[in-house]
C-alpha cells in the first residue's frame, strides 16, 4: 500500500437538527448553504484534529448516503418493495423490534422507470466535493453508491418498461457514474470510495434463501456485479479506488445482514479490482478474519473495528490485538484502520453522542499511528 492512509472513517458524521433541516432545504436556500458550509468545516476540523489520514465532508449535505435518485430523474416510488430485515436498532428507533421500519414517501421504495441516458439531470453529484477540497488540509475522499448497489432499484413489475433486464440498467448506471468520476477528477479528487451494502446482504443466509425463492441466482449476481463495479474505473489513473462492503447502517444503529464474509469472499474478493476494501468487523456477525485470504495480493484492507452503533469506546489494546490477528492472514503493510461504517447514513443518526464520535475517531488515529509509524 506504500503511503496509503492508515486511519480513516467511512463517510457520514453526526448531524444536528439544524443541519438536517438545511440539507432538506437544499442548495437553493442561501441560509441553508451557510449552515451546511459551517457543518462541513466542523467535520473537517473534527477529523483532522483526530489525526485521520483521509477525511470526508461528513456527508452533511445529503439526506441519505446513496444519492443517485436525487440527481437522476428516472426513478419513481413504487409500493410493496424495498423492505429489508432491519434488526438491532436502539429501543424506540425505526428498525427496532416493534418499531416502524424506514419507509419512503408513499409507502414504497424507488424503482427505475425510465432510461438513465434519457433522464434529466437534477444537479451534479460531484459538486459537493469542491468545498471540501478547498478547505481541507488532510487528504480527502468522495463516497458514492456502487453501481451494483442499484439492484435495490430494480422492479420486475415496473422497470422492464425501460430496460430489458436489471443488468442492462446497472450497466447504464455504471456509465453515468463514470461521468461523476470524470467530474471528481477534474476537481482534484484522488480517492473515491464506493459503498456496497448489497454484498453484505449476500452474507446473510436468510437473504440468499429469499433470493433463490424469487428465482434469482446470488452467485451469478456476485460475478456480474463485481466485474461491473471494478470496470467503473477502467482507464482511470492517479486515484485510489476503494469499496466499502456494508452490513446495514439504518436508523437507531440498525443492521440488516448477519453471517460472515466467508459466504461471499471466495467468489467476490478475487474479482474486485480495487486498491482498498473497507470491511466491517465490529461485531461477531462479521465472522472471522479468514476470508481476508481471498483478497487479492496488494489490495489493502481497511479494518472497520470500531462500531458506529454504540457509544461504548473500544479498548486500544483490544483493537491492536485484532489488527495483529488479521495480520496473520493479510500482511500488516496491507492493512489499515477505520470505524465500521458512517455515524449517520440517514438523518436519523446512530445512537452515538458527539463526544463518543470524537473519541472513536481519535482512537482510530492514535492506534494507527502506534502501529504503522512506530
């Protein structure tokens, strides 16, 4: 990995109600823009003071981590779709047992209903990076949903009016995201991270069984999706490419995927042509480090060992011991450290306080310096 960063966070940071309201108001409201700009500056200070090697803008301008439906007008909310098996949320939060699950307006989930190439653009996804680049002193990165993630937006009932099959749609999404990559490169971005909770879902035996019952082939989808995601950066040089395999980060700290990475690693990891994989290892649900053996030699693995789903601060010695354990499978020179996921992938933040968030980021920076610069 050479001089690649050793300490980072995944993406989103906690947001105040004022910031959430400003994000809803959008870039056309001058007062909201000022609030959001200040929130980005605060996010930059927080991460830089914590000693992180690469930082984000906290994703504070977003209403959700995945933004494609915001910038492409070819999606429509359709009923009866999109329910994930959310578990583990804090009591009373959406996703908790007996609580309402996250829902889209109209009681459904967006589905692609028009051609991506023909869709009106409702803004430039890459534009939010410009402010971060101007004001950060540390290295910066931009995060966006992987092309493969957009299977979530495929509806056999509604989407076939626009596309022959899901794979044709995903290929068009890949081509659209290539435009975003070109815009990011023009802004000076040299680290782009894709987020792909769809792969994490395939670790869950219940999810895989449901897919098979619906006539889908999980393994065939893994092969297609891995090659598609990797092809996003074909011909691109001078940028660190990364893929974060999420296991669910919903309101109240909810998650939707159990089962270790071993369920997918043999088929998936060798096909992922990325500089870095960010993997979540904050709970027993993730299984052992054994699947790291399936990662391509030379591909870095960023270990997400600090949870963003609880204020409980991990012990530095325990984190260092887990890194040493992973280094028995993947060389230490090809490892790095991060939080497990974002702190607020959606406006309903995880059950972590601002002080807890700061302590976890500082611990990431401190442990990384202790291991890789000592």
